[in-house]
């Protein structure tokens, strides 16, 4: 029998359920034929090979092996469930082990090896990480969209779908779960994928710790913390400061983070968890992207506009939340509430002659956001017809309100001239409110080798704009709009043997426009209340198998069809308006493998191949020029092939040496596919971590070398930038070292 691990982590927020143009050769096959060829190639061979290997093995994985190769997850599952049993793709990354060899600054450090996920450090802390899941989110010029972000049950994604991964505190994280495929859609608006972080629970003897690291590009990080349990109260406290001059010019950053978590048990049947965290990034310099010519000349440089306008961003973010769980035998009630405040001031490089127009919002973004939300769900377990049934019903409510202002990023001088990079005349004043209300239900029924899962969610998102900047040439742009959609999903798992599961799932999803995307109907007019949400249909089939006692392989094939994809309609003078395209398709294969090769050696690898293209053509504008985007063009920002491999050696307890290899395929930068693509690249990294224990003391050391062979590369791209500044260079060879110490009382 398979070993089972049923320790129940904290429950998640929200619902849960048990290349070139058409003339080129890579577009020669019609979509249906390409998918059929993919299925003929991938599924039978994989099933036959894996089934043979599974049938040849002597037994299921042992208890210790299953902990590493078959993690318990809660994302998408009604209760804590082994990932092996679920009818969709979900990976759990153990941060307790992973962070020993990383800096603990960006989630991209830990998640590079997750298939289907492209996560890039843009080397620009003013714009956050670039994240896409199976192509969802690739077009985001800043922040994260198309992917649901959650931390300790509190969404890091606004009701409109715009998220911030920088709020993740990696120093206190226990694990991160990444979910792809149809079942992600039951998390509602913008759930092309789900990335959920869980922080550690305060356990064991109280202890304090301190750490310091430093390295290339003027990078330093200092951290202090305390955690443990005292008198029945678990606590985790952390504070850190990260500084860097940045790989590129004009990219200096300081990031201060704080975190606190308390876990209490009011009685033997209930648990109360309180969480608070804050982020402060004052005057974070924004180097912008580069044109192709300047990238070729000097990848560390910036375009003159970044310096002339002193492009920069300040962020102040504070939030807190509470989760109460009460158990009634096998059943459970969960209640969650959160609130927070976010303030952002950003200086952009928009030409001053454009900013002077009464219809332009200016080159300085300044807003205060208050947000809050709550959720409730009931989980019921029972026996039915010789099987087990788990039913969950819940309701989520989320709200954000922006007091948003805009100013010119210059001051006009008398008698002539301009002073750039300073806040000038006001050009925008409005209150933007977004609310989301979503009831949901789900069930999981397991009987014999079969497990059926189904879920449905009805999401209603409302936008309200109150325009207070009404002057000559700029009329009242106030208005309201509402989007609603019911998103069902269905999945099934069949146990081919004790070590091999086959699964399939179907689902529908939708993405509303973000506030930034409805801000302008055209670059010269106000809000675009006619923009519609995109709607997707997703299908996935796969196999999860232990090919030996110590090796697990997952294979998934997916197909996604989207209508009303949101794309750029016009871009002029620093303002971009959006419209709905017709249809797009994303199809691909994900393969992941993990193995304990020997007592001291382990390896893991992941590969994703995907085609993402426009199935029908459409027109777009840039600087007043109309451009026809033909059917068959690739969706920009999505590499066709990504791969990751890691080999780790642990010769002694507390000592690990590991090598990483990362491949990213070529990436188109605009819809026309006519600009130089960001070239493919392969990077190699090395890490060494050590830990020693002496009585109550624990000491740790870290040495890390990224881009060992000093490969010049474009780390990420700014999709569709109207100024041609598409390319964000990745750093050269970088070396980091750190030490830490903790004391247990």
C-alpha cells in the first residue's frame, strides 16, 4: 500500500476542488493536426513506457521517499491531499530546504524548476517579477496578471486581477504551491494559474536568528527573526532589509520587509491564525527596457529618458488577516478576513508635450489603495455507496478602493524650458472601486480506483469610477460596469496501479480587464467601458507515476482556447488602450521528473513545450499607424520551449553542493512578430550551502554563483512597448555569499 501523509496545513483562500508567421514551417500544420500529432507522439509512448516501468517495480515508495516525491498539497484540493492523487498539475516547492541555497529575495529563485511556469527576475524592482502560467500573464508590462497570487490565505491579487509577488515573504515561507490547468479556474477571475505561499507555523523551542549576505552589483541583505512556541502560542517574527545598486544603471533598490504570525488554539477543536506583513520600497529606480541596438551596445545601460525623467517608484504596503478554523468531527468550518493599505508613487518617462494635454493623466501615478475581504467555507465528509465523499461550499468577497491621482512629470519654466523628473500640475483625480463576490461549491468522490472531482464558481466583478478631474477638454468619465461568469470544472483520476495514476480534467475560466486596461478607450479619450472579459476553455490529460521506488515522473498535455483575448488596441505618448481580439490557442506538453539517485545524490528536471498563437487576425495601432496582425502569429512573451535541470550532492549531513541548468527559448516581443526576438539562452548556476549545530547554536553558510559561464542574455521582455524598449537584460556572472546563526532557548 502507498504510504499516506495527512498532516493538515493551513487552508487556502478561495475555492478548492478534491516561431514565425503563418508562412513559416512552425505554423504549417493546422491547430487540430498539431494537437493530434502531439497526442499520438506523447500519450501512447508515455503510457506504455511508464506502465511497463510501474509494473516492473517491486513496490510503492517507502514512507520517507513519499514525503519528498509525493508532497501533500492543499491548492485545488478540498483537504490536504497527496499531489499524486489529484486530477490536475500542481507542484509543491519546499522552501525550508530550497532557501538554504538561495538569497530569499525573489520567488523566481525557488520556482524556476516548475513546469508550465515562466518566472523572470526583470532586474527591475520597480516593476516586480514577470510571471506567466501556460501563457497566462505573459503580456503584463508590470506586476502580475492572469495568475492568482495568495499568501497565507490572503490574496496578493486585487479583485481586478492585478497582483504583486513582491509582498511574498520568503524568509518565513514553508512552501509554495503552483497549480496549472482547468482546476485553477475555480479560483475565479484571472486564475490562469494559482501560486500560493504558506509561511511556517511557530513550533518547538523558541529561537532567534540573524543572517547577512552580500555579493555582486552592490547587493546586501540583513535579516533578524524569532520563532517557536510558548505557552501554547506559536509565533514567527521576521524583519529584513535588502539593498542593491542593480546590474543595470539607474536600478538601485532598497526593500524593507516585516512579518508576524501567531497561531493559537482557543480550545481543542479550533485554531486561530493571525498574520501581518509589510513592504516598503522607497525611491526604487526604474531602468526601463532597452531598444535592440542599445542592448547590443551595452546591456547595462539605460535609455536617456530614464535618466532625464528620473523614472522611479515608491511602494508602501501593509496588510493583516485572521483565519479561524473549527472542527466538528470530520467536518470543518473555516472563516477568513483581511484588510490592508497600499500606497504607490511612480514617475514615468512620458514626453512633456504629451502630458500637457487636458486628456492625458500625466507622467506621475500617485494612488492610495484600501482593500479588504472575507471568506467562509464549510467542508463536509461522509461515506457514500462504498466510497468517500467530500463536499465544500463557500463564499468569497474582496474589495479595493483606489484614490488615484495623476500629475505631470515636469515643471514648465519661465520664459521657456522644462524641469523633468519632478511632480507638476495635476491631471487626474478619481476614485476607482472594484468588488468581487463569488459563491462556490465542489465535491470529490473516491471509490475503488476512481476519484471524481467537480466544482463550480460564480464570480461577479464590479468596477466603479468616480471622476473628480473635470476641466475644459476633459469631461466627466465616471461610470460603472459589471462582469459575471460561472466557471465549472470536472476531473477524474484512475489508479492504473498502486504506482501509476491517469487523469483528465476540463474547465472554463475568464479574465476581466484590469483597472489599467480599462483606463483609456483610446490614447486621447477616457475609460474603455466597452472592453469585455476574455473567456477560456481548458483541457488537460496526464499521467503521474513512480517509475521506480525513488523516481517520480509527471506528464501533462494541455489545450487552451480563448475568446476575446485582451490585446493592445493603440499606443501613443505613453498611454496604451486595449481591445478584445478574436480567438487564441495554447497547446503544449509538460514533463517533470524527480529522483533520489543514491543516498547522497538527487536530481530533478522539468520541460515545457508550448505553441501560443492568434487563431484569427486583428488590427492594432501604434503612434497612429494601423497594423494588421495576421492569424497564426505567435503571442508575444511566451517561449516555445523552457527546460530546467538540477543535480544535488549531499556528502555529509548539513552540506549540499548543487548545479542548476536553465534554458529559455526565443521570445517574440510584439504582436506583429517583426522585431528581433529575445534570443534563446542557457544559464548554469552553482550553489553551496552548509549547516553546523553546536549545542543550542546553529550556523549556516551560503555561496552561490549565477550565470557561471557569463552568458549575455535578455532575461525578460516588455511586451508591445510602443517606444521599442522591449528588452530587459539579465545579469552577467554574479557571486553571492552569506552567513547565518540561530540560538535555541
